[in-house]
C-alpha cells in the first residue's frame, strides 16, 4: 500500500503518500478504500441522471457505513487471500513460516501469473529484433446511460507495485508529475499532479489496459522514466510480465513503440532498470526473469545476457573503481557491464529488494538489499564484503534510499510488509531517526520527491 503522511493539518492535500518532515500525522482518506474493493477503472456520470445517481449514491454510502465493520473483517485479505483483520476488527499479522506456506500454495499464480507465461528458452548470443506484438485493444465502451461528461480512473490496489516515479519540474515551472502503476481488474499505469489552486491531485493521464486475452492475466513488472531513444526528450518504459515492453513519450504520453522480448521464462519477467552501459547517452533496458539477466536496446534487440544473474529485483550503477557499470540482481550475482561477465557471486543471494546508496569515503556506491524478513544489508561490491545490517521488527514490503529531511545525506527508508510502520534510518550510523504508523496493510513501494513544490521532500 502507498500512504500519504503529513506534518501539519493546515495542508488539505488529497492523500497520495507524502511526508513533510519528522513529526507526522497519518492522512488516509484517499487510499484507504482502495485495498478493500476492486472498482472499475472508470466511473461515468451523465448530466440527465446526475441527480438520481446522487440520491442512490447517498443511500449506498450510508448503508455501507452501517455494515462497514462487519464487512471489513470479511473483505480485507493479503496477497494470498488470507484475512488481515479478524472478526473483532483487530489487525492480523502472520509469522514467516505461515506466510512461506501460503506462498508455496500460491506459487503457480504468484505475482499475478496464472501459470507459465512463455516457454521460449533464452539464447546464448544476441538475437534479432523480435516481431512487434499487436497494440492493446481498446477497453469496453462506457455504460449506455448517455455520453459521460467526465471520467476518472480509480487507483485500485497494489499502488506503485512496480515503481513510484516523481517526474522533473516542467520547463515553465509548476509541480512534478507522479507516475505509478496499480491494479483494478487489469494492470495499468497513470500520472497525477498536485493542483495548487484546489490542494488536490489532478489526474494527468491513464495508460491502456494490457490484458488483451480475457483468459490470462498480465501484470506490470517494470516502470521507469529515462532517455532510451532520441525520439523524444525522455520516455516512460513499461515492462509486462509476459515479455512485452512499451515506450511512451513522457511529455505527451503518446506510444513510441513496443516489442516482445521473448525471454519471459516460465513465470514471467520480474524486474527492470535502465542504465547507459555503453556511454552513447541512451539507456539500455536491463531486465530479469527468475533466473537470468538480459540487456536490450530500445529497438527491441537483445544485446547480451548472463545466465543465472536474474532474480526478483535488479539495479545498475558504479559499484567499484573501474569505469564500467555494475549490475546486481537478487540472485546474488554482480555483473560487470564492460566484460559482460559475473565479477562477484554472493552465496545465498541479496534478498528481495535492491537499492544503491552513496558510500562515504569511496567514489562508488554501496549496494543496499532487503531480505523478505527483518534485515536490511549493505554490501561493498568493490571489496566483495558485507558492511552493516539494520534489523526490523517483521517482514519487509519495500525499501528506498533518499534524502527526506534535506540534510544532504540520504536516509534508508523501510516499509513493513504487513500491519506496521514506515521506518527512516540514518545511512551513516544506521540509527532509527523516526518512524510513522502505516494505517493500512503493507507497503507496496516507496517514492520520494517534492511533489507539491513547497521546498520540502515528500515521502510517497
């Protein structure tokens, strides 16, 4: 889940997951309902039925409020379908053994894959550009109650499951866009922006539905903002579990192209990052499935791959003193992009979540990883050594490394995977600086940026 948190009641912003400063109060009026009910992506209202709809809606809201306590206990479940609120309204957290058992039972459909999504075996040499897949079919028409005079996409659930992106400040000034993915009957992405006049967040754009086959489920596994082609200033890159990749112009949101990687494996692609590996000013697409790592260009050509170097998450950056970029994935393999070979294999792997952080006293970055339960670690890839660890009270849903208090030094931000808190730790000392209660079940992702243009970093 994503939440919005604030310091002062004077801000009447629509909740999107923000934190200003240290002393925080939860604000959950926007996101809270989204975990309970999966709504249609668009809501339509016609002028000639608006008054009737309002009367019906008022009755429904009042009726829903009267049965909310009983219904809440029945409807709120985790990703495995197990209840997270008991009959008395108390929060339910599961221990590691129980969640592992649930995951094993759910394994064939974990992360939205209804079964194997492809059987194509990865090759050992670069392949020609795959044939483009058909563009997504348009969604169903609106209800036949007259032409809608407005429409709005719901946020759905698993908000920011692949990423929460804070875009650049527009050339003419103003507030940054927030780009994120979510789920409501199908996977889609959208962009919102803070409106100074209303104090709310306006919807800028809603992406297409990618579920072209009604008998299979396709999820977004990667969402990045980078320059990967000269077709525009920067692009939104969307990677799907079935192997498809779509490129959109960030400014206009127009599709620039799409291709099928053909390397989804048995359970789909798992992670995406973008980095300029050859110094030409354009980023390469680095993606993984459960076992292997692949590097594509924006034209859809497989440039190279490394078997066994995949996993649930992947990052790329300068992690030692040589000039080449290093790529690390959760399987525990660090690949040198210059030699295109593994330079370090860490036994046991790097957990589930990866980030990079500044390394005091060094010219390269340290690798930050989070296991599924209780521990966040730092690694010195250059020396091939672990550095420090942070212990957390329970399972971990997401991590981020960013400066949230404007002191010039990033913090390590940890979101609990079930009912719990968002913890902010000092990167240098690893001491807990502050934490805030998460009023909903689990943290799906964390983003940081000054999205309301008040000069203070916001935690999404």
